[in-house]
C-alpha cells in the first residue's frame, strides 16, 4: 500500500532509472533520486518498498515514523531507513517546509552500512551540507546515464555519503577528543581542496588552534594538514587524468595548484611518474 501527497513547489526534481545487471552487480546502486521542496501538506505513507532510502535536510524539518519510533530530521542531518517495513514521513507542521535530498539505494554495500548506522532504528546524524550536495549531485548527474563509468560514479557517491554518516555517528558517540577536530578539518579539505586553504582556515573549521591542529594531525594521521591537503589534491588529479582528456594545466588549476610546473613536480614526487606518464598508463587513455 502506498499513499502520498506531493505538496511540492515547482523547483522539485525526481529522477528514475531501472538498473540492469551491470548496476545491480555493484556494491551500491540507485533507482530513484530527488530534490524536494516540500510544503506543509507533503507526506508519504508506505507499507513496503524493496530498497533503503537516504535523506538529507537542507532546510525545514521532516518527521519519520517507523516501527513505533519517531524521529525529526533537521537541517544539516542525514538519515537512512529500510523501506521494507511500513514507514511514514512528512513535513513538520510546526515548520511548514522541508527542503530535502533523497535517494533510493541498495546493494550489498548498503546492507553493510545499514547495520553500522543502526537501521531499523531511526538515527539522524549530522552531515556537512557541502558534502551532501556534492555526493547527491554526483548521483543526480549520472543516474540516467548508461555505462560502467556512470554506474561506478553513482556507487562511489552512495558509498561516500554512507561512510560520512558512519563517521559522524561514531564521532557523536565518542567522548570529546582530537579525532573530531581532525575529522572537521578533513571534511573542509575534501570539499574545498581546490581553494587556497591555509592552516588557519583548517584550524577554524576544526575549532582548535593552528598549533594544536598540527599536533592532532601528527597524532591521528601521522602527517600534517598541508600534506593531507596535497595528497588529496593529487588523488583528485589522478581521477581527472584517468577519466577526462582535460589538459594537464587545466587539471592543475582544478585541483588547487597555482601553476602546472608546481603540480607536475609534486605529482611526480608523490606518484613516481609525471602526470602525462600516469595518464598514458591508465586503461583506455
């Protein structure tokens, strides 16, 4: 049984696809994805759907009811539910709006992460908005495209979202420690790596002093914030070299290097071959 009221404004989007054998063989795959600007009358009341559903609130509030439990999904929070048991979710009447991203996801990997997130318990977890927008955006951009690359990109985006949620849930369960500060700094790096980030920027995001952040990175990651940023930029550059035909100089700028020569030097130093040699070694390039 399914009943609903799509009380949405015109900005809302809803994408659908029918996964084939290729997609279903992936650890993570998606069948539907949307961005809903829900008004006060929005609700979905469903007895069963063979998938998980992933939600993220951008503004307003949504309320979930399932298995005798109730949870409110506030701005900046994510939630994974199992749709195989009856559920109801709707816009919180007191707020009157619920702008949220959502995706129906499945796969063996989704099963594993569901256990880590305590499903079927309704446990919202905080998630940085740039991270949510980035990965939901990757799903939306690739969902309706055929082929291995699109399916893999969607799967990686789902994996990244769920992994971020698990990390956030674990951080919330921990006693206050430097690990949470390191996670906050890493989250900034992963979303703003192409920008001119300073140690001060990272420390501000981590909510600690620059000198203390240096100590925390050495303790928990065995490196420095700058080295972590550099390695993350190089990893992103590897993806662009392998999957696009963009010029090396354009890729250097896209991942945050001020010059192609500096990028090539750092890349060769860390990878053991030049960017062009790395691209030549990638399958299909």
